[in-house]
């Protein structure tokens, strides 16, 4: 989806898989190249190529290869990096089939699965709440009518109103815990068995926005308890026979205990028990040397490393906190004493092991997105706002590479897609009759177009796409809902603080200052709308983006079909079932006119994906192209997308 063409700007050696135009002769040549590369890879031979240059560099050229050679360059060339741990094909200690993927990739895929389940349960819960509201409204209308009649006792009617409210008001389970339960039931947890020490694929500095995310990876075993440990059932397993159980494996330090003390590389961790966790956080009873406390004491005696995770308040998190993995520590001391409230507590002193990456939780607040550095103080600032006021939020550009530093040039910033007069956009489609927000409507026409459910949910004060879809139908000009309706999310403009910065090898790139959650819409890919026939020979134009939404719905040329494809196939068969529809008819040219999206680089492991959106019309060949977060993207991380 969203195939782009090879970038200029910086010298880039051509990759082994050449991305050529749609002529049959050239496509066949690409097929032969792919097969020639695949054979030695399967035989374990070294392939002489510039594979390393693929990841991180922009790749703008359209791919139109036969179905038999639909494997992308990333799939062929994305070999594990030096010293990168790879999950075994036949499964590892976690009893999963790894498929030869790196553990890092499997961590990312597990978190994406969790996020998808979470958003589906958020949607389910919001629908339940809406049904409750409708039921309450109907119930109150009935009671109001009864009050007005002379045949019914008013006291009875008032009691019926209260009882009706209690009857329909049902408690709900947290969506993150529902997502965790579902993944546990299907053995989708990454590390099923508890482990001591480092977990391959989990790196120091990784952040999690719910304890449930940590549990689904296996880095911490319980969504509430602060101490995770291995019980006596593990003592007969190979390598554990000489250890004392229970044995601590991981602790979470999030400020819940007032006797905790944190000096980064050395911490005083208060044992579990006796704390008024749901109240004022004060210690109310004495602790005992059992369960987690005993496990930490045994870990001191055994000398085994313990994973340490720190929790901080985070406004963008759906749990109100962000949890950061800070590496391995050892328990060096254990003592019991009176705490600040006069109750006996156990205190464990832990020291961080040497030779690990530096702590990320000790960095300034700016790096965690809590406080934004003033634009004027940015090192290497070359432009305060490349959009010149067009966007909701200024987009600064920095350059610490060139001497003298220069800003991005050679283009005109445009927030909106430019449409030439000779391309006629279809007339506005029929809109919905919803009042206010479509999420509160039970008969929304736009929801019907999306398969009965709206594609977005409200989560953490932002609207998020529940899942990648074949196409999203948003409300348009003929809809009666409010301009801030949840189903107009892509129309709200830039919502995040982004920065364009110069890199050593990839030219310009984009990074975020904010935490961006999965499903959040980043920006539209803008430029000049053109027919592909116009740009056939413009090989020096490096910013052409094919609108191939129709081809993705049909699953052509190896494109992976998405949720909703079957729903739209029937309507597309008659209208677009021609040989011409095998290739995209239109593209977006951001060579001389475009927005921040033109600076986003390619990666074989991207953190963004492309979503086709229709609002003002229903012509899939002219769909709007939006870039959406695939993962939780922490501050200062580069935004990347799979271009091929």
C-alpha cells in the first residue's frame, strides 16, 4: 500500500532488487533478480549487495511485480544485524515457533497484537456504554410518562427510575486486561515461561503504557503486583537445581511505597504488603517475609540478576503511567526496620550491573515529552517552522550535519493536496444525518459504509484508528455531524510536535517530540495530484506516491489485503474490474509541493503504516493517503514507513 519511488537528494547505491516501471519486460527482469537472490539466501550463502543501505533510506519507486515474485526487498534482504538474537524456526524456550524472526521483531509484533486487541475492546466498551445510555433514556422517558398519569403512585415511579438506573449500570472490565486475558488464553504471550535476567528482544529504555503490556511480553508476570518471582515448581528444571526458591525475577518501582528511595544506579526497594495502594499510599500494617519479599531475600543469597522497571506519570498513557525497562540489578542487602509510619517493612538495596546501556529514566523531562524545549533553543535550528504557520503546530528544522547548516529547500510547503483543473473530483457523496458526534448515533450512514462500526475510538483524549482497514469512510461536507466528530479525525490537522532534522546518511528525516500511541493519525501525504501517465518519464522526481488503494483491496501484485476488503470487493468489481485497474491511475507528486510527509524515510521495520481515507467522495482511485502510527512511538524516535 502506498508504493513510492526511489529518492534522490543523497547518493544512494541501487539495491539488488531494482524497482522499475510497469512494463512487462522490466517486471520480468525484477522477478529474475529476486529469484537469483533468494536461492543463495536459502542456502546460507553471503549475498554481495547494498542491503544495509535499504533500511533507512527513502525508496520512492513503484513496485509492480508478478504475483509469483511478490516478495519485497525488505523480506529478501532483511537479515538479522550483527549480534542480533534470532528466534529459532522450530520454537525456543517459550515454546513458540519463531519462524526465524529476530526477537526484537517478535516483541514489536506482540505489542502490536496487544494494541489491536486493546482498541477493539475499547470500541466494544464504548458501544456498551452507548447502549446503556440509550436504555437509560428509554427507561427515564417511560417513568416520566408514568409520573404524569393519575393512575400510578409517584413514589413507585421514582423507585422504578432509581432501580432502572442500577439495573442497566453494569461494571466494566478494563480493556487492557481484557486484551491480556485474550492473548493469554491463546498462548500469544511472547515468553510463556518465566526467565531470569535479560529477555532477548527487550532492550534497556523500552517503554510500556500498561503493566498488561509487560505481562503479555513476559518481562513482568503480574499486572498489579510489584514483585515478580519464580515459585518452587521451577526448582527441578535444568539450571535451577542449586537455587533457593521462591526467586525474584523482576520488580516495578513506581512510587507506590513511601519508603522507596531511588538514586538511579542504586535503589532502596520496599517489600510488598501492608500498603494502602488504592488510598493514600501509606503503610498501614507490618510486612512479612513471604512470597515476593522472601523471593527478593533469596535473590540476594543466590546472586541472580533482577530486571528493574520504573513507572512515571504520563498524561498520554491510558493507565496514567509509562513504565521503562532500566536493565538488570542485583540485591546487595536486605534489612527490616520501622518505616516512616512506624510499621515494620522490608527494604532491599539493589545496585545496577555494569556494562549496560545508560539509563533513560534519568534524562531530562524534555526527552520524555513532558516538557517541550523552546524552538528557539534547539541545537542546529535552521528554520522555526517549515510550514510557515499552515499547520496547527510549528514544525522546526534542525541541521547539525552540514557546515554551514542549511534548511530544507527546493519545495513549497502545502498543508493540503493540490488538485489541477483537468482532474475532476467526483461530486460530494450522500452524508449522514447524525447530530453532534456520530459515536452517539445508532443509525449513522457513515458507520454503515465502514461495516457498521466507526473506524475510530476515543482513547487518552485522542482519536485512534482501531485497526488498519482497506479503506476508511469519514464524514464529509454533506454530513450533519459536528466538525469535531470522531469520524472526521483525519480532517483535524497536525496534532503532534514533530521536527525535521538532517541525518548523516539519509538526508532529511522526521522525529516526534511527543509520545504517539498506536492508531494515532500523524499526517496526510500531500503534493500535487497527477495521473501516472504524466510522470512516466520523470525519473529525477523522487517524491511520487502511487494511490494504490484499489489494488490493495484486490490484493494485486502481492499486496496484503486488509480488514474490510471483502466488504468492498462486490461494489468494486463492476466499476473498476478492468485491465487498467491493475495499476494505480493516480499518484501524488511531492517533488516541488508537499508537507512534512515528504521527509519521512523508508524502513524495513517501520513504525507507521498507510491508510486510505474517503470523505468528500467515494472514488477509491482518488483516496486520501494518511500516515498512521503502528507502534507506540516515544519522544525523539524517527518516524519511518515501508515505501515498497
